[in-house]
């Protein structure tokens, strides 16, 4: 049976990251890797490609078209693309900065008016415009399911949308529901409070 260190390093290598020499260090890489391992069953960790965001900078916050200028040179991933103006801004800045970010389209999976994200009915046309006209590297879909009720149904719906568009990745699952997300097929999870504590 693989050791804890071997399982973590297997997951890091799968996402193109550097393996750890040991698990006793105090760097952020050690803390994050240990925290994730201790909250995920071993067979899941060995099976999925985890985005630890250790070496590759990942922007998981909401982004506006006006913030596109500084975002493009700073980040390798954007998890929250949800409108055409932002898509056009990113495309323009990528050409200027010679960058090719990996991008997730944010889907308003619960159709909640207070949340950002594309409506499901607009997703296919938006994806095609981003990939065919703007030449954006859309690698997957992201969602924030409704706070109340079972997140599993929404995660399963995201899986079907992923199949429809034939994209590779799903960014879904946070501190309170990441295990459900993993079971449904998440390839990127966004852990905050379980690692860094609740916001004060």
C-alpha cells in the first residue's frame, strides 16, 4: 500500500507540480498537501488530478472586465468567466502579454439571481464564442451550488454539462461540500476555511 507521501506526490506529479521531499515541512505546500490528504480518502486522492494551486496561480474570485489588465499576467487559471465583455478583455490582454490562461466558465447552476454565472441555456453559445471566435482555452466549468439543499444534484448536473461541451475539468466543491463534489467527479476543489480557518 502506498504511503501518505507517495500518494500526495502522485497527485502533485499528475498536475505537473513538483513532489515533496517530506511531509514535515512548514511551507504552504506542506500545509496544504497535509490538510487536503487528511480530509480526503486515500483512494480518491490517488485517482484524481488535484489543483493544489501551489506553483500555478489560480484566480478563483469574481473578475470584472476592468480587472482584466492585472489578472492576465498574474494568474495561470481563471475559475470565474461568466460574461462576454470579460472574455473579450482576457483575449485581448493575452495577445498583448503573450499568455494562454486555463479558464473555467462559471455556471449559475441553481439559477440564483444573487449569484454570478451563466444561465445553462446560454452556456453552449457562450462556450463556442469563447473557443472559436476569441480562441480562449476553456478547460472546464465551475459552479457554486445553492447553500441549502443537497449539492449532489447540482454537481451531477454539472457533470452532464461537462459531457455536453466535451471539456475536461470541473471546478466545484468548497470546504463544506468538497467530498460530495469529488464523488461526483470534481477535478479541482476550492478549499479555504478548512485550511486557513474561518474569516473573521
